[in-house]
C-alpha cells in the first residue's frame, strides 16, 4: 500500500476540447486533457518477461460528504482520491493481499461522510478500512460468509465485495458481495453488527437519510432492511421477471423514492411503502441516479455513451449523447455529490467526466444534434483519461 501525490498530478482545465479529438499525451494529465491508456494485454519483451499494461476503467466511485473530494477504484488495483475543486488527483492507494504478496483488484469503494476515512472491497472478499491522512490500512475485515453454500461458491469470483456504503452519519458501513450476503459493520471497531442473507449477489445499496433503513439490489429484486435489527422489511421481486440483473440501485436524496434497473426495465418505487410509481423501458440501462431535487432520474447505458433523462413528473425521457474520448462506449458509474453541486460519470472509454451545476446556463442543451455538454443545469467542466500503469507481475 502507498499513498501520496501522484507523479502525474492533474489540474482542472476547461472542457471545451472534450468533444474533439484527444490531444497528444503529456506528462500532466488533467481533467480536460485526455490521455488514452491501453487495455490489459501481455506483450513479450526482450527479457522474456511479460509486460502488463493496465486498463483504467473506473469500477466504483464515491463522494465525500462535503462534495469536495471523489474517490475512484480502477481495474488496476488502485484507489485515487481527487480534489474536484482543483482537478488534482491528490492521493493514491494500492490494494494488496499480504498473505499472497500480490496486488488485488479493488472492486468497491466508499468515503466516510467526514472525508477522513475510506473503505475498499476486493475480489478476495476483504474489506479494508483506510485513514486517508497517511494511507494507513487500519483494519482488514472478512466479508465472505464462511457458511456460503456450494451452490454459490462454485462460481468464479463468488468472494468479490461488489459494493460499499457508509450511513449518512458514519455510524455504519455496509458491504455487499457476490456471496449473496450484505454485512453491516461498526467502522470504528470493525465489529460485525449484522450479516444479512439476500436472495442473490449484490448489485447496489443505499442507506436512508437517517440510516434506519438499507436498500439493497440483488439480481432478482429489491430488498429493504432494518439496520437496527438486521431484519428484512420488504422484498420486491424483479417486476420484469426476465433475469436481467446487472443494473444498480438509486435512492433520492430525501429518501422518498428508490429506483432499480432490471434488464431493460427501469422502475421507481415509493421508498417507504414499496408502491411502484413508474416504469420505463430503456435498452441497455446500467446505472441510475436521481437528480438532487429527485424530480428526474438519469439512466446511463452500458453500450453507448448515452444518458436518458427521465422527467418523473411528465414521464418524458430525453436521450443525451455524452462526449467521449475513445472508441469504447458505455457508462460504468454515475453519481451526484451529496451537496448536489456536482455530477461525476465514469465511462468505459477509461475516462472520468466532471459536471458542475450552473443554472444560468439553461436547463437543456442548446445543441440539437451531436454530443452535449449539459445535463439539465449541470455543465461539463472536465474530463480525464487515466494513464497506463506498468507492472512486472500479473497480480490478482
């Protein structure tokens, strides 16, 4: 593990170039200066060793409570902490398996509400708690259920911790995994409060504003839990019954509405009663996020760099094509900052885009065709393609 200033320290730059051709790579990677890394591949080198070039798709992201920092987990075993006011990538963590002495892919990340601590989940079933001031790994918790049935554990990757979330007051940490369980931890002591047995692997989770409820998204439905007792309040089966499972879960800021994606169906429910409030068919929907006021739901496609803006009051859906830096399409992550001032979107072209609220720019794009630089009153202010990292060992 290491933490410290990145060698390629970015600085925020205007995003006017985001819709054009990427500039030539430079020593300074900025939110606005695009850098094209390469996909994982093994290439023979003169020494006979293999050189690994790590792809940098953002697997997970999390905002600090004040909305000033963003942490991202890449497919290259690293966590990066960004200061979004300056565009600077200020710190970096590398996740290791101390027993096997190898790097481990970080598959989930969460920032504590005070921004002083972080939690990361890994493919080996570990949950690490970090102190960000010096990068110290304070605790390593074991998420994987020792009583996982063979019907689950026979599948590759069943140990992976897929999602993490802190309760708004920071009193609880939730981890969800492919082993069909969700764990509730005391982040101060590392003690396990409850192990919740869900109906399928976890694809998303969110705490209610008061922390009394946890909403989880297994592949076959939506589950609501009482965080004090660990008991299930309600389970809603996949309304489409089509087996589509890869989409995530979103909760409105006021906790009144919850949304989940199943296959091509995007559903919204009353978060208290479970009453369905609406449904739309959006092909390839993968990531959802409520706007800060909760009156729109954004749905990102997994195939194209497209966001669908669903007006929940009128039912209208607007298709918005985002700027992108490469050939690969699709949105892998999307989330608004807790203060409602910023939006971060991670794309499958290995880029991270940052949007800021500028209401004086108008509510919709003034560009009728082509890619847009505005989603509602959020304007694109920066974009970065994460640089290649080279390693002499394959890692995990």
